[in-house]
C-alpha cells in the first residue's frame, strides 16, 4: 500500500488533492471556517470513496495550521468508513455498523487498523469501539478533532465518532504509543470529590487538588495550566500510564482533559528526555518494519506546543520523516486501543 499527503496552507482543497488518483481511503484534516465546504467538495471529487474527516492542524514534514490537508491510502488497501452517533448518550446503539464493516473488510490483528476521529466523550467512545474490535484483536489509533464536528463519507456529524477500518492487503500493520514522561518522586494520590461529567478533580489524598499541585511544584495559580506541559498527572492502567493533562483551575479543584474518578490512583509525572524517546520510537519502528510503506500519527496539541517552545517541532517532523511517508493530525486527545490519553503520540505503521 501507499500513502498520499497533500496540503494547502491557505485552504485550497483542489491544491491539496493535486496528483491524487484512485484513492481507497481519504482522511480530510481541515479548518473550522472551511470544513463544511471541504467535506462537500471532497465527496464531489471522489464519490463513493470511503472518507473520514475532522477539524485540526496536520503535518508531514511541515505543519499546516489553518489550511487543509488530505491523507489517502491507495494501491493495496481494503477500507470502510462510517460513524457512530450520539456519543454523549449511547454510542453502542450504532455498534452494528462497525460490526458490519469489520465483516466486510475481513481483517485481522496482523493486517488491519481502526483509525478514528472523535468529537468528544472519548472514554465512552473507545470502550464502545473496542468492545467490537477486540473480537478480532484489531488495534485502534485516533484522536479528538476541534469544534465538535467530524465527517464520514461526505456528511458532517456532531456528537459522533467517525472511523475507518483499513486493511493492508500486502503486509502487516502495528500501532504504537509514545510517552515522553516518567514518574516524579514517589507521589501517589487517591482522587476524590471528582465530577466525572465535567472532568473535575477535587481532592488528592483528602486535600484540595490545586493546593497539592502548587505546593509540590512551588508554582503560582497562574502557572498551573502551563506547568502541565512539564508535570501532568498519570493514571496507572496495568503496565501502562495514561497521561492526564490539566485544563484549568476551578476554585480549589483542577479541571482535566480526561475523566478522573473517585478512588483512582494517580501519580505525578515529569518531562523526560523527549529527543531520546523519539529516537527510541523510531528505532523500534525500524526494527519491526525493515520495509515500511507509511506512518500515520496523532500528536497532542500540548506536545506540539511543548516542541514549539523548545524549537524542536520542525526537527521532530524531519526525524519522523526519515522513516518514509509520515503524516498526521494534531489532536485534542489521543486514542490507543481502549485508552484515551493526553500529551502523547499514537501512530499506526504500515508495511
């Protein structure tokens, strides 16, 4: 299979798709002002081709901040695209669509990936999607787009998750997750006074969460929302650490970008050597894939901001580009199988 990437910094879709012929799946990454017109135009240009889309920045060797980009797979791919609706209420109501598409694509753990773009309620969405995918051990990689909108097959949806099942007919696929953080000290917290609906973390070990975070890191209240770039929380999930970013201060509590529940055990994380971690990820991919066709990744907005602050973003894209054809989305939350994480990178690699 092969991956196409085309872009236009000023939002010209015709320019972004120049040279794209016979795609078997298309992913549209657009801006909020032109998203609806781009979805409509893309369907006119490539009718009947499975497609998903969302609002967000994108990249290959350069970042597209406000324009439009198109990522497409062709030459040896079997794909299906669809949507689960009402994700804030009951996404499982539409799970038959995914089950039907899995039967159609007829993929397996070895050769198939599910890529999703979500409008929100990610944790519930991932539990729902993975309840079907796990029967074939199919991995999932994806992220949250902006403005609460996604598209599938030429239609725009709110309160929904758009997904694409992609089978590589000529090789294997594998999903990866990259964590550039490590545990800080021996801090362990029991969460309480949480508000699951609003992602609020009220207390840590019985004390106001805001005060605990400030006291450990010796920072002012104003610094909390930028300090999370260096010191997010982590939730232990077996051998995995799910990163939890702080969104804002709410009274004496902290509002996060993912759900925290009463009695969750949290740790404090600190930024590690992210350049070394990226190199390790690239080396791991090279070991697993001596022959590589494409990499599609989702990088967190906070990673993008962190890398920019450290004058590393362009270097990062060039390093990932040495793998071959690398493209992706800057998301507002990253998906890896049934995990909703923050400040991470997830990707799928195609042989």
